[in-house]
């Protein structure tokens, strides 16, 4: 069983977790606080597939890709350099509580 660890106090993160949960039973959504301290400090989505662990933008890409079907098209994002994807991810992650406020 694959696991996605998300910040459950973040609207954007929980929305993504619900998105995954609705589309597959192969990914379990877990609280980011269930991770070891070094992973919690990264403050980004963590995706575990077997013995592999993905972080940030790569976690998003891999977890979406694992949904299969049309969602595999997310791999097109990988045409961009990793440093660019990580920068965009880090900007969104840093500002997520400002951008996606609870009503």
C-alpha cells in the first residue's frame, strides 16, 4: 500500500489528499505528523511507494501518476528542470496558508 503524507491543517493539502482518496484505494492518506522528525521539518508532501520515498514536486508527480489512466499525463511536467519544479513547489508550499485560506 502506497502512502501520501500531507499537512492536514492545510486546505490545499487536504484537497489533494481527498482527490487521491476518491480515485484509488491503493494510496493511503496519512498525517504529515506521523513522519519522522527529519521529514516533518521538510514541510512538504511525502509519498511512499514500497521502499521509495518521494518529496515535494516529485511526490506530487509520482502520486498523481500512480492513479493511472489520464493522470499519467502529469509526467509531461518532467520536461521542466528539477530545480524549476522544486522552486515552484517550494513557493506554493511556503505560501499555501495565505493562498488557500479556510473560509
